[in-house]
């Protein structure tokens, strides 16, 4: 079923490009909160090529590769850069860039200033924004988007990145001893024979996919309680304004002052149902009391929000894994960026509540797979 | 009004003066619902249980209720010579058991405990079972005030016990909520087997419990995102402290300004996944980027959606994993709040694409108290009996809803009551129902049929004066009867008014429920059998004609007789004090006779007429056994039914006569029928032989309603039906064959006979007054054999 959709969307493209597409090579994923951009920088440019290369193309390459920040909010995640990658017979580096979706107009303005449209490139884009902003790309930057399904791209990107990363830190990793904070350490994981696989993409919202092969997958469910909820609630509760700020506060807070634990109600474990005293009985449950509302800190509230959202994703995921009979879960998406707290919580929750049956896996390039998938579509139409 | 306007402190101060004799009189005037109408029958109370939640306390107790019942007894032959009457009627005191459940705000707990203590006499109770989060907090207070030892019971165990109890004993306990439908509440029919089910209890957190049998249940999961999250997070976001206020805010808000919708990301829908543009992609997703503040209402609404959707999703995942389709929702988050019932229902529909329905319970708030009570009453073995909701003593659903009826809310917003009477007989399904799980007794759901509702409420209101008069006349020697009759009038009128505004208050509103409510109210004020004297007079009169009627039937040819017998049953059925058209005639022309009745009957072809098929069937082999649900006393039973029974017996068919266990209108009761049958047997050798040879059996139906619920019948009746391999069911009368059971599908042959004695109903059915319904049905092949196999 999904396979069909892929063929349909790619049909016009493959008829246009029988040979290698012209530079620059971009893949773009326009989400609800963030725009993710991957850029392939060819490093094997011959002198001849360099001569022929138009100035606009050079300027774009230089601008992207010589900076790590663009404008006020654009950032290149240098640590994720993949070097000496061979794509379509060309060798080069893959760069990972992100900026907030609300700054897309500034990005389009830049594209216009740099005469991007003169390069006659096809911009492969996925994510909801590829649809929502299609006309803006056309009117503001004279660019035609090639729109791609975000879940197709996501899966393609995950499988590709996992297959090409050979040096440096392992792309896929897990936490050993997740239930023991003192001994919990990050360990590499080889994602060989990855199927079946539950893929949980935590962006602004959450999508959960059961993946049986590169082209055979289904979206099992999703939840609206995702990264956007964490940040949105944190902004309202603490007055913070960025994800990093919210995470920083969360790292300093104590959620047990905000949440009502099983032991707060039962004095200890709820033996009758095997519930440990430390388990959260009611997220934000202590906030029903006026006194406690007045005594919590912003940091506590941020931490409780993070724990609430993360645990909820964990339990929905666990139920899906049981219903689909899948034991391996890969968590991706930008909610996990620099968010070890949530990753460890997820690892813990998966392990504890499944009594060790479920394994939580994570990927280094957590939020960029959709964009990578879009780039692959440009080079190798499926 | 007293309870609604003043502050709690003032109220309690005033109430605490209640017990001094000097202030009592004035207090009663100012309190619309005096405490002795709340904590009823405390003098005879024993076995207390209490469930103290976050804001509401539920008190439960068991009491023995002494009330009057009408009994009939044959005169012995010595006295009979001096009396025209066949039997004597006496009103006796009978003691029955009743369960009382009272719900009130925690603020009143101290005052209520004082009241209970002051009125508790002669109780040997030493402990009070307690459950709920507040049981611990109030333990010391309860022990001090009541002098009872608090014995705590596990909350979840109580909840499940209570849930099983209401599902088993209260028809129409569960309902589906549909906000935009004609009737918001769609009550579910009682399932023969209530297990297995999923209970999703949304308190401060969420517990998901799988219940497999009375004693076997398991908490299979839960979530920390529950009512406490809505309340706590809501209070932080909106600075609104009360849960109810938060819900009110939410009901007024727009979540789209706070939530990131699919269309905010995609510009429209996400077509390939079938996700519509209005779907929430990220709850609170817009509040990160916006610099402006948000209206409280919008944030509350967004929070409500977020939590409801999340709970709904988890419930669906658990239901799917355990392959369960019955999912009940309860807990303070749900408790009668249309807002949360709506959002949960929406969520369940969305996630299961309609495969699973969210079910709610009318008495959800009482489950913990009921369960705690049952734990303490195990030695009385309450689960071995059937119980029935007493409509007279119960407040009904949503009496606290702010939107429904402001008057109602002000009056009983503080106290809500449920009373359940122990039924003397254990009630079960008729084994001959084709499909017990889909059987719906009532023909018309008045909640969905506004015109019919309008008419019947009017009709019952109009008839009230006559009923009061009749009740009064039945107790000429009792001086306080007038006062009681007046109280009855007020009570029933109030019930009718409540039902006008809240047709869903006691489950599906039907003609049957209106009739039953009236009977409950009459009993409440000790009018156990207003028609006893009339029934007696008519029975005596009819008996005089019995032999004459039989003789004239004997003179007919076989063919003519079969038709005359049916006409006889129908003519007898014209006599019905329950039908307004007839009671008017009866009131004005007491000599209205059997022959006149026959002339009133519609000529064939009748409105519903399968007499030809019935006649053809009679030419065939006799039935093995006929079960006959009889209707009225007097001419109906004696001159209509009995000759027909006689013919069946002569054909070689055994007959089981099922009559009401207790009085309702002028319906013949089992007690009366025993006496009548004996005196007919004395005149008629066929009936006599039938009784002697045990081919004619009298059983009680277990019902005391003018209508008939085939899913709640006396266990003995069900046993007899099975043993005798019953292959014909005859249901007679408007109440039993038209208001109820008109569409009932039986696994054997059935005959439904009635005369329509209500012009509105006749009009509706396309007939006229005294139109005849004669419905003979044979089940499709393949059903008759399997139905009689013992389960």
C-alpha cells in the first residue's frame, strides 16, 4: 500500500532525471516546529568542474560550509556531519542544518538573494511544510518543490544512515542497565536485520510506525503529546522560550514535587497491583493543592512536564509494541536532541514495564532522517 | 434557596441547630430536602460503609423497611356462607431490605455524621467499612462521631464489586453518550453475562482494570495523565482552582488557538494517512511560538482534549490487546460531566473507528460505596438476591448538572440518593428469548421520541388525580391516608417534572418506567394496592358468569369456539383500569358488561391479524406447554383467559399461568389467582383435573409492574418453563404485549394479544380505539430446538 504511494510520487521525477541530478543536492524536511536541511558538499570537484561551476552555486556551498550558524536561528550540527560519503558516484560531506519553521520566510528570502532558482535544481522536500509552504517557495523564491511523504522519507533516511555510518560513534545505540542510574551507560548497537521494528518519531507530535521492510510499513498510531507539547507547556508554565532553556530548567528540577506518586497516596508500594511507590500516580497531581502550587519552582515544573510527556510516549509505545508483537523500538525525532534525560527515561520505561522484553534504541542523527530521505529521493528515485 | 445560597459555614451552623426541638419546625420549612428525607430510615439501619473521595462523600447503609402489603386470603367455608365475597383483603406489615446510598460534598461530612449518630438506634453495628482516598483523612473523625471502628477496604476492589453489582441489578445502568443526538444518553440493555469488561477509572491518575468474573480482576495498566493532571496543570495554567470551574472554562474555549493542528503543519489534511486538517498534531504546540498570552478558556479546552484523547487512546490499546469490547469509564473526571463524557467518547470513536463504544454508568459515583458496603455485608450475602432500583427514593442521573435545570440543581445539588430494594425473588432471563443479549423489553424509547414523550408525560399527569382518588378510596378507614395520598401526588408529580427535563434520569424513559415509578411512589406512601377492592368486586362478579360463559362456548362448533375464545380474551382485556379511556367508562358505567365489551371490539380484519395462521396451527398437534402471561383481574382473567386455558388443557397442552408477584393497577396477582383458580376448579372439572394432574400450574412472574421485562423473571418460572419444554408463549394486554415485548423475538411460537385502549396509541399504530392486535409468530427454523437446551 505504502509502496504504491512512493512510486506514484516519484514517477514524474524519474522521467525527468535519467542521469545524476545537477548540484546543489539538498533534502529538506519542514516540520511543525523545525526545518531540517541536509546538504551534500561534493569534495571531489575536478578543476574542470570548478571552472564551469556557476558563481551562485559556489557561493551557496561556501556560505553553508564555512558557517555553523545562519542568521539568528539557523544552526549546523557539526558533530553530525558525515565525511567522505559516496553518493551517486560522488564523494563528499553531508551537512545537517536546522532552523525554526517560523523563520522559513527568512530562509526563502536568502534563497531569493542568492538566486537559488537560477540553478534549476529540484528541491526535494518532505514534512507538512512541503505542502503548506509550497506556494511560498514558488512566489517568494521562484522554487518548485518536489513534495515527498514524510514517513517514506523517514524510513528511507533511517535505513540509509544506519547503513553508511561506519566510522566514529555508532549510529545506533542503547542504554545498558537502564534501571540502575549509577550503571546506566550508552552502548553501541548494530542494527542488523532490523525488521520488524517499531519506529517512534517524536517531533512536535508523535508518529509510531511498524516497519517490516524498507517499503512495507504502517503508521500504527500517533499522539499529540510530543515535543511541541513539552515546549509549549514549559513556555506557559515557566516563561521560557526555547527548547534548550526548557531542557536546562528540567535538568535542574525535581518532578516529584509536582507529580503525585504512588507512595504519596498509599504510603509505599501499592502491593495489590504491583505498583512501586516511586511510580507516578498522577502527573501534576500535587498541583491540585494550592500550597503545593505555591511552593514549586519553575525548574520543577519543567522537569515534570518533560517526565510526563516522555513517560506517556513510553507507555503508548509499549502498548503498540505489544499489540504489534515487536520487541525492538527505535526512537527518533528532535525531541530527543540533547535530551539524555528523556532517552534514559524511555530506556528505563521500556525495560521496567516490559520486564526486560523491550529494547529502546536511539540514533545519533535523531531528527534528520526525513531530510536525508528527501535527499535520497533526489538521487535515487524509489 | 437555603442549600445553594449560603456559605458552608453558615449552612452548617444552621443545620447544627436542627436537632433541638425548638428549631426543627422552622428548619423543615427552609430546607427543601429535609435530612430525614435524605438519611431515610436510619432507625432501622445497620451495616454502614463510607467512600470518601476528593470532594464527595458517599455513605451507604442497609435498612429494613417496614411497609404495608396487600394480602388476599380465602374465607373458609364457614364464613363464606355469610359473605358475598370470595376472599378477604388484608393489609399486612412486611419487612423488606433496602440499600441506601447518599452522596454529599465533603464539607457536610461532620454535620452528616452527627445526624446519623443522633438518629441511629438499636443498631448492633460496630464497624464501618471505609474506602476512597479520604478514608484515611477522616478516619479519626468518623470513629469519634459515630463510635464505630473504621475498617478500610481496598479502593479498586470496592470499585469493581460495586460495578458488578450495578451492572447486574440495574437495567439501563450503562449508557453511550452522544452529545449531538436527539437523546444524549443511549442506555444499553442488560447483558445476560456482564463479564468480561474493562473499567477505566479516571481519578487523579488512570487505572485500567480487566474484570473477568465476580472475584477475578486485574489492573492491566494505567496512566499518570488523568483527572489530577487536568486539575493540577489546569490550575497552574489558568489560576482557576476548582475542578468544576476548569471544566466550565474548557467547555467555553477554543483549543485551535493553542494546539498545533494537522492543517497548521500541512496547510490542510495529511491525505495519504487519512488525517484530517482539524486533527491535533501537537497539543499546546502553538503556545511555544506565540508571544501573546492565551485565554484561560482556550488553554483549559486544549488541556481537556489532550488528556481525554490520551486516556481514550490508551484504553483502546488495552482493549485491543485483551480483545475486549465493553469498556466502562468512571472516576471523578467522568462523573456525570457531559464535557468529559463527550471528549472521551470522541477519542474512543476516533481511535477504534467506532469498533469500541465508550460506556458510562448512571451510578458510577456510588460504585466504591456499594463495593465497600458489600464487603461488610458478605454474611447477609447480598449477591445471592436480585435488587431493584427504587425510583421513588433515588435522585436519578444528572440531578446536579448545571445546564439542565437550575431549580433541580439548587435543590439536590448537595445530596444525591440511590435506594435499592431487595427483591424477594431472584430474577433471570426467560429461557425462551431468541437472543437475550439483544432483547429490549420496551417498544418505544420516549427519550428518543419527543412526541410520544410529550403525550405520555401529559397522560400520566392527567391521570394523577384519579390515582390519588383511587388510593385514598382503598383505605377508607385510615385517617392519615389523605395526607399520604397528597404526598404521593407531590412525589410522583415531581418525578414527572424531573423526567420532562431529564428524560434520562432513570435510564430509558418508557411507558413501563413511568408506570413502575408510579407503583414505587404508591408503595413509598403505603398504598400497596389501591385497586384491591375493585379487583375483589370484579372477581366476585365475573365468577358468577363463568359457568354460563363456558356453557355457551361448549355449544359452539370447534371452529366457532376457537374464534369465540380469542374474542373472549380480547373482550376481557377491554376491562382495564390502567387505561384512561376505559377507566372513564368503568367509572361512569359500572355495569359495563362482557357482552358490551365484545361489541366494542373491532371486527376482523384486526389492526394486526394473524388469526388465520393461529387457526391453522390449532388444527395441528397440540402444544406441549403454554406459558401465559396474564393481565387484569376480573372479567379478563375469569371470563376471557380461563375458558381459553380450559380449551388448551382439553387439547392436551399443559398451561403455566404467570402472574405478578405483587400488585400493580388492577392486574391479577399470583395470590389472587390462586384463590380464583381454586374456586373455578370447584365449578369446572377440566380446570380441577388440570390442577390435580399438575397440568395447570400457577407461577409468579417476579414482577410487580403492569408491563413485562422478560429479562427479569422469577427464577422458578424460568425453571418451570425449561422443565415443561414450553413451546408456546402467550402474552396478553397492552402493557405486556404492546408497550413492552411487541418486538420481542422468542425461540418458540408466541401469541401477543391486546386491545388498544388508548386513542393516541391507536392513532399512532394506524388503528382506532379498541383496535385489536393479534400477533401469532413462529420463529424461523432452527431456533426452537436449541433454546430449551439447559445452559
